[in-house]
């Protein structure tokens, strides 16, 4: 969740500050993640039945990390269609991962404790998403300090995306 929390922070900044895109263009490209997430909702049950939770969570988790890292490979010359496609697939996989994890989170909770479990799980989700933004901001700030610069460049965002993806893959 940390890398996935960092991505919505890093990607629009990379597109706007690093590549010079307008906020509108950045929004059109990043919309692909949401579209992928919506499309996934129609397929989650058959995918879980086909692969099972364990295999799905392991393989899809690694693929999620790979696609976060692929976002770090974007450059100002990467075609919109390629970025849109990567984000569409990444959004699909991210949503599949969260939907699968969310069902498992409540699997052993008795009905009487469901409200408490939901509150705790929701707070934990938001905490790790916020931690993702904090980690990403720290990485960007450390890059500026290390390079002795005052301004972020596209490579800083790419580095942060790849680093958060690698950290998630090995955790």
C-alpha cells in the first residue's frame, strides 16, 4: 500500500513538473488507472476462482510492483497511448489486489465484531496511503539534497517510483 499510495502523488507531479504537461493532460492520462479499476470490478470473482487467493495475491502483487516501476520509465517523449495503456493495466491490477485483500481482511471476523474490524482496517488503509505520500516526498527531498539542486527534474520522480516499487516487491 505504501508504493500504491505514493503513485498518485508522484505521477501527476512527474507529468506536470517533470514533463511540462498541463494539469488537464496529466488528468486525462492518469484517468486510465481509474478506468482500469472500474473494469476490474466485472472480473474479480472469476479471476479469484481461477487462480485462488494465494497465487493471485503473490503474482498480482509482484505485477503491481512491476507496473509501478514501469511508470518510472516514462519520459517526456513516451506516447500518450503507451502511458494510458500501462496505467490502465496497472489500475486493473491494483484494484484486483485491493479487492482480494479486502475480502480476506474480514474472512475470520465474526459478525458482531465486523464494525470494529472495518474501522480498524479503514484507518490502517488510510495510514499506509498517507505513509506512501510521506515516503515519496522524503525520497524527492533526499534527491534534491543529494544532487545539490533546488528544483525537481523528471528523473527524480522516476527514481522515486522505481524505489517505492522495489521496496514493495521486497517487503
